[in-house]
């Protein structure tokens, strides 16, 4: 099993062991490209650039697939979460066709990588079904069909589908697929290292100095590069993109069915939030993988209830033998429906970013790998303007880039609070966390499984929003820009790079 960014464990992470680097005695004085982030985007981009003759270094704060890549449900689909009706309305028919073509090309790149590097990751081609269940959804489905067909997708309406759902109409999209994302990334990482690229795990980036040669300060020292790519899901520090990417939590389960009648294809309903389904065989055992019940990060009072709602939907439609795994994951929804891939706003031209993938990270990771490779090699690509992070306009009073202020005020430094009084005052159950007001101060309190109390300053170190307790993952989550911390305040995922202030509780 590999560690992940929460207390629940995904199917992929439960079945994997930590990635072991090929032995490396020394590192280059200057790299062509440093990629920050060891998920599918960072590792795939690094391999593509390495193959094109650029020397690449991947820096990962924890280990490969620690974050969203290890928590995805891994649908490889051209039938995107942002429907082509929206893409066409916001960007025009020609650009909608470009998006569809890029999604198809992403699947072809995945297939090519699997073949070229002999990656055993359970890849299978499949069809996808988007189904309506009432008259209103019927009309919406017809509009999606029309716009998707104009964009170039191969579609049909079907009277039947291999899923046990009642439906009024079902749209079928050919050319989709599924795979094990952790096995795939490990295969790509091995190929990268074999090609001469470098990967350093447990190496947190602290900051960078921007010049012709970029100096990247890390927990392992300083590394230098001509170009820097942030493939960290959301860039660290403070940037205009944080105002244009909304963090969401999504919930997933891997289940065993009574009758072993696992559907081979992909399916999506049209509820809000919607649900998604597919299967995967790992080590000879097949699982139904289902997800949904998405909500904005930090804005669901009882996040664990999302698992209960998802389970209820599944029990209504499937004969469940057991819930083998359940987990949640985070993604960032872009303001206008398309990701931000290109130069990081407010930075020199040699610093790049890939973010805002919504629920289509497996696809857009490979779109980003192709687009960023073209940009670094000064090749024309019709997607450059479409996905340009600088297409967004700054709001009044907010400059393109604000340097992150790391000097967070320690409001509770030197102050002591009575643990005994806190226990009596908060009345927390085992495993519960909440924000309390005590003697004029707001405290974030959590009671661990041994009954010990932990206290933090609940002000997010990123942009000073107040964090909320996530009882599904036992974490403090920021509802503003998606930073997440463990119960003791340590950073789990950015954009924050500083822990919450820890508050001392004395025994008296």
C-alpha cells in the first residue's frame, strides 16, 4: 500500500507499493526542465520532453501518485465533464472541435506509451454511455449529442446499455478506455529514468528565484533549470489562477458484486452532482468502481454523509457483496470550462503551469504533455491560445501575480490553553474536529482515537480563509482555494506551503 493525501485509501493505492527509483549517484548542474509534481501530468510531460532531447528532473514532495492521480477513478473519455454544448457556447464550434480532437489524441498517446514501454496497467478500450432519466434530461441529452457530433465525436443513441439503470434515452460514445493509473504512472516513470531523466521523491519545493536560469529551492537543496513547470494540480503560492479554479471533493467506492456481472463499459447519469461507473480487474479480482456526490471543498458540513449517499445509490441499482474500498479526492474546476495550460500568469516566459482539469485529469494530463512540449520546443500548436492561462482577466484591484508572503503571523505563539478546560468546553467525540470560540479566540480542535486533543489556528496560511473540518478524510480543508492540512496542521496539499499554527495545550 502507498500513502495518500487522506485517511481513506483508494483501490489503486491499496494494491500498489511505493515507487522505487533507479539508482542515481548525482544530478545535473542545470536541467533543461524541472517539473514540480509526481502525478500523471508531471511524469508524462517529463517523459515526452526527455524523449524530445531535453534533460528533465521531476520533484515530488511526497511520492509518486500520492495525490489526485492516486485517487482518480481513471476514466479515459472524450465525452468530457464540461459538455460540448458549454464549450461551443463559450469558445465556438471550431474550438470545441479542437478540444474533442485533443482528447482523442490524449487517448492515442496513452495507448502509444503503453505499447512502446510495455506497461502492464490493465488498459482496455470501452464505450461510454450518458443516460437521461426524465424529459428534461432527454432534451439536454439531445443538445449534448448535437454539439458533441459537431465537435467530431462518434456517437449513437441506444435502446439498451450494459448497466442496470432505468433510463429514457442513452447516448453511446465510442473510442473511450480505462486503466490502472498508478501502474501506468510507474511504467512512465521507469521509462523516464531509463531515458536518462531524474525523479526525486520526498522533495518539497520551497521557492524559486526567477532569471534566465531558475534556481529551485527544495528540502534536498537547490536545483537549477532553464524552464520550470508546475504540475502540482494547483500552483503553489498566490496566483490569479487561484481565483479562477474552484476546488471540489469527489467520492468513490470500489465494490464487489454478488453475481459477478461487472459492466465492461463506462456510464454517467445526468444528475447534479452526477454519478459515474466502470469496472477494473486487479490481480485477478474485478471491482465495480463508482463515484459522485461532488461538492465544493470545505462546504459540506458532514462530508462523510457523501459516502452514505453514494452507497445508497449503489445499493438501489446493484447487488453488492462488499465495499472493498472507499475514498475521496480533490479536483479544481476552471471558471470557463477549459483547463489552464501554458505560461504561469505574472511569471517569466520560462515558467509554465497545467491546472484546472476538472474531472478529466487523465485526459488533460496528456493534452498538457503534448502542448507544453510544443511550447518548450517553440512549435506551433492550435491549443496554445485556447488553453492559455493568461486568457483570464484580473479582477479590479488584483494584479497578475502577488508574491507569496511566507511570514505568517503566529497569533498564538507563547500562549497556553488548558487541555482540561478544552475537553470540557468542546465536548468532542473521538475522531471529531470542529472550530470553537474560546476566550475571544477561534481554535480548530480535534480529538484523536486515544482521546488526546489537538489544537490549531484555523486560519489558512495561503490567503487567510478559515479552514473547515473534513470528517471523511480527517483533515482541515480550506473552502477558498483548496489547501488541505492534517489534524495537527501539517500541509497535505497546496496551494499552501506553510502548516497551520499549532497551539500548545497544557495539562492543567
